C-alpha cells in the first residue's frame, strides 16, 4: 500500500496535478447544480424547441442506437477473437513429438496470433476511431470497425488465457480413450471454460455500451451525443435521464449474462 501511495504521489507531482483546482472559480457551484439535478431527471426538454420530436422518443432512439452499436461491434469482435484465441492457445495441439513439421506450423501460427493480439489491443479504440473517422468520415461504420479491432484482440487474449488455465482433466480423459486432440479440446475443455468465456464476453459488451456512448462525443449519434448536446446547454436534468438509461442498459446486460451463466453451470 505504501508503494502504491508513493507511486501515486510521484506520478501526480510529475503530471502537475493540483487538487485545489477543484475549488477554484465556480467549479463547486456547477458540480452542486449537476448533482442537485440527479433526483429529478427530465421527462421533457428543459427548453422545448418547436418541431422537435418528443424528448422521450429522442431518448429511446439514442438508446437503441447505442445498443445496436455495441451489439454490432461485438458480433464482429467475438468471432474474430475466438479464431485468434484458437491460434493463441496450445490446449488443442497434438503431441508434437510425433508431428515435428506440424509443430513448426503451429508455433508459427501461435506467434502470428499473439503478435496480432498484442498489436490490436495496444491501441485504444478511441485512437482507432480517430484514424478510421479521418479516413472514412464520421460514420457508424468507421466507429464499429474501430471498436471491433481492439476488442477482438482483448477477447482473444482473455479467451486464450482461460483455455490455457482451465482444468484439462476432461480433455485428457477423452484423449486416453482414443479421441483426437482437437475433438478432446472441443468436447472436454471448452465446455468447462464456457461459463467464464460467456461471463467475460458480457462484460466486454458492457464496455461496448460505454464506448458507444463515448463515441457520441465525436459525432456518432448515440447516448453520448445527446449527453454532449445537453451538457453544452447546461441541461443537467436531461443529462441525468441519459445517464440513468445507460445505467439501466448495463444492469440489463448484467442480468442477462448472469442468467445465461446459471444455465450453463447446471
């Protein structure tokens, strides 16, 4: 703990952090107004505009866009991550002493998969987003690709580590009765790891929702975009409405993931 505290102080000093800035100017006044609006989220625009669609319809549209964004990014990232994880784990390899040339190919595959995983997840999705938005313009396509690339690397890393670290008793038992190495992996090891794999996948979906919201600040019309517009006008009650909806989405996904995990365990 002392080391962590010391590191925090040294890094804070190096970055020039000044806690007293929190009390400068009207910072506390604005923070107080923001949190005071929390118990009364908006059900209509704070400043109605003629011809604008109903506020709650705007909230619903932004929510569905955010959810579709996250789900679409995950439908690309999950299969890509699963394929990369297969290349980045040795759990399904046969006895390489009997297949020396196959061992060379598998080690090359392992190196390529691990290298791509490290590269994909070393660049944050927001940086990928800026690159693709610069190349393709502000579009959902660019943002989805930007999220899918690092997420596929992150999922592949976690998937491969879970498969490597899980008990191999069932796999070894299947091999002992004559099953092939890959069949033993699919039917002996993957089912044991599946609840953990599903759990992490749903966690990453929650991250996708938050990322979708953040991409709203660069022009993608998700909840984040609406939060930015409301923030520019200091409409704090509207902001809290969007924040509560985002919280409800995350809670719903957590409940959904927990229900699936329970079914997989029993």
